């Protein structure tokens, strides 16, 4: 019998823990031929999420958990779960029931019967989401796919079932600043995409702010593409060429018509324009420098405060 680990990142999901466990258990218990285990990751929740998880773990032997020393973010949560997992198949799923557990069976089928290494969900509607937010996310996917080598599917959510081989590949990537949507794609393997309709959160509220999403977008672009650095060089070339043409123009004009003092406006405009571009280019370089700085510290992705998994390997 194959084992399946369900990794559930939780941040202030107090109301969801029991509900999630009940619903999911009810659904997966009908799937024959697999043994399911839950790995809850308490991402430094401020409410009693951890107490709820521990209570669950005391009553059910299929519940494992890792609790972080503070909020490290969902990426860290997923990574901790993948690292701690031992199952033949491993899935990442949200605690808020926005990822229908009914899809788990289809996902397992894709891997064990149809020869895929992974099966991931993609939402086709963005109902229950603010319009501006949907528009901005679409724009983000357009930009990142134009710029980077990995293809990040629009509407892809972090709900994915993977084979052991793929999980091992994912955790073998050593970066500290993890952008899973890119990593899952970068490692390769064959992924089947299945579609589902967006469902509203059952309880609690999303922890994503607009600013958080913006930072996430910049993170994603700089993690998988060095194209912005090239933009700086391209702009440099374009502006130098334009300046050269203008230089010739000024030179010829001066030779032909003399040089009465004028041109304050053009001077200031050019100065400001070049200044702006220079600062932008520096900013782009700074983004990458900052990334390198953080990476070179080699800090752990997460720190465990409490867990019921007896294995030193997730201490790191
Ligand atoms: N989450 C987490 N750490 C965080 C933020 C969120 O582990 O810092 C978890 C959260 O508990 C949920 C999942 O990640 O299980 C998705 O979060 P959310 O529902 O807020 O995001 P959305 O569905 O709006 O993308
Ligand atoms: Mg959600």
C-alpha cells in the first residue's frame, strides 16, 4: 500500500483545523489502496492554531505537525513539510478548504495510472476575489513568463501532488528565498494540470495584502529571471545611441549657426531623464544584490519550536 503525506501550511487557521481534518479525512478515506498522513505546519500562528493541531495529533495517529518559532511564511511551511515527508506521494494543500480535497483522487490517478510525476491544480475562475487583484495577478503571470525561462501557469495554486522523486528534487534546491511556483516548474518532471473553480474561504480570512502580493511578484521575477538586469543594459545602449545622435545635431547646429546661450530646457530634461534611468538601473541591480546578500548568509528556511516528528532531518 502506498503512503501519501498531505502537507498543510497553517497560519492563524484556528477555526479551520478541525473542519479541514474532518472534511479531508472523510474524502480520502474513500480512496482505496493508499494510507494517508497529515503533516500540519503551524507557521508561528498568533491564535490557538497550534493547540488545535496538538489536540488533533493526540487523538489521531495519522496527524504529525511542526510548529515554527515565528511566522516564516507559507513557502517555508511547504518546504518544512516536504522535507519532513516520507510518503511515496506528497501533496501540499491549504488549510482553508479552498483546495477541494475531492481532487486528491484524480491527482493520485494521474501519477499512478497515467504516468505523470506530479499533478497540480489550476483555478479557472477567480470568483470571490477583488477585480483589481485578479487583473494584477494576470499581469504578473504575463510579465514573469515573458522574462523567465520557467513557465509559470496562470491561475496555478499551491495545490499539488508529487511523486517521491519530484519531492526529493524540490528539496534538493538549496535556495533560502524560495519561490515554489517557479521551483516546481524548474525541476522539470511531467505535470498534469487539472482545473477547478475558485471557492471562497470557509472561515477566517486571507493573510495576503496587496503589498504582500507585490513583494511576492518581485520575488518571483528576480528568483527566476535575470532579464531585468538586461533591461538596464538595453536602456543604457538606447540612451547612449540617442545621446550620440543628439550630440551630432548640437555639434552641426553650433558649427552652422554659432552658439548663443540657450538650451536650458533641453539640458534639464535630459539630465533628469538620464538621472531617473540611472537610479532605476541601480535599483534593479540592488534587488539582485539584496537577494545574493540574503542567500550568502545561508540562514535556515525555518526554525522548529515544537514537533511530534522524531527525526533530526527537519531540525534544519
Ligand atoms: N499560510 C501560511 N503562512 C503564512 C500565510 C499563509 O502557512 O504566512 C497558509 C494559510 O494558513 C493557508 C495557506 O497558507 O493554509 C494559504 O493562505 P491564504 O488562504 O491566506 O492565501 P490565499 O488562499 O488567499 O492565496
Ligand atoms: Mg486561501
